[in-house]
C-alpha cells in the first residue's frame, strides 16, 4: 500500500506518518509539503532514513507537481491546510488558495488516476458553534471564521466529487488536537512555551469559550481506523469528550507547571469567536474507536515534550 500524505511535515501530519510507519512497516508513504511556516522537517528527522518514507517539497496548488507525485499512489490523505484562525481573520487569501483550490487540485489528480481512496481531513469548526448538544455528521455546516469556511468548502467539494464522479471519498472532522510538534501559536503549546519563558498567557475575552481536546495520537488512531474500515462516501466525527472552557484549560496548565493565577492576561476577544464546539462521535465509536489517552496524562506528556525540546520551539517563536 502506498499513501500520499499532503501536509505531512505539519503537526498532525508528522504524527500520523510516524504512527502509520510504526504500525504498518510494509506501507510506503510519500510526504508532499511546501514547508510553509508551520511545516517543519525537524518533525520527522527520526524517520527520514526509513526506506518506506520519502519527502517531496511541493505545493498542492501546483497541478504538475501533484500529477507527478500521485502517479503510483493508492490512497491520498489530504492534511495540507492553513489552520490558524487569527491568521485567516487578518488575511484569508492563503486559506482560500490552499484549503479550497489545493483540495480541488488533489481531487482532480485523484480522479484522473482512479485512486482507491481519498481521505479529506477536516475540522469541527466547519459546523460552527453549538450552545448545547453535539453536532452529528449530517448537520448543516455553518462556519464562522474564514478558516472554517475554507475547510467547509473543501469538504463540500470532496463530497461533490463523490456524488458526481464516484471518487471514493471519506471525510473526518476532529475536535481541537494537541500534543508534540504542534506549532506554538495554538493555545496549548503557546501557553506552555510562554510559561517556560516566564511570560504570561493571553486568554481571549472572558475565557469561557468551550472546546473538546483530542490528543493527536488518538486522532491518528481514529484516522487509521477510518482508513481501513470506514465506509466510502461517509463523514466521521472525531472527539474525545474532554470538553473544557479556556479558563479551565488555562488553570490546568498553570497547575501542571506550578505557576500562579497572576500569569493569566486577559486580552480582547477574537472576532467571530465561536462559543462552543461539540461532536457526536457515535458513528466512529461503532467502528470500534475510543480514546486511548486520559486527558490529564496526555497533557502531562505534552508539557514534558515542550520542556524537553526547547530548541525546537524557541527557533519557531523567534521567526
């Protein structure tokens, strides 16, 4: 089995590549990544000599590159995306280009090559905010931010390729991931690294926005399950049930790192900030998936990783 993973030098992509190579030593993986600011080959330095792994620097928005790379691939896993909401609010152009047009380029190449499966990796943010209850895969998409809208558009495009061309598509939508190798602009690695530097942590608004927190390796296990047992044409939500508001999350991080409450600095809220995300994952659990990591243990592993890999993130925060 040969897999093309786009965006494999990013946070979730690099963890997934390592996970798959460890579990399926006979699989081959091609990592296509343009190495934007959050793409980092240091994330994969431990497996770069693996004979079943290869890296190609390239942009999914370039049809010639994609057509060449996809030539002898069985499965495409599209993880390449611009993902940071604040950046999309400041300038949405790169999000529309990569997340929408880039997905189109991959879909077109996959259609021409008649690949076995196209797995589109998406986000709970495509559904928008929900005051109570949980979103099911059949619920209407109502994204709030330009980032979320670009991912929702990509999902709709993938679904259209399934309906129109019978391209074998599966979509996963996961809640907020955290863990090793996450770029330190997202809340958990930002707060951990700020505290390691002796800096305060910036908490948006009243701190009561709620998110579900999913350890990245649990997401990798879910993607693996969907890859092998998921039904073509379906969407699968992935979430752990670890729902916290941002103030609760901040207090847990402060306690783990032995810092007092006065390290919190409240800042102006993000524009269009969704209040709460929540996913119904009963379809995925029916396939046999459940989280393998306790949230507190996984957060402890994450704190330890950033504490022990300060050279990795210090360079990124200076750039």
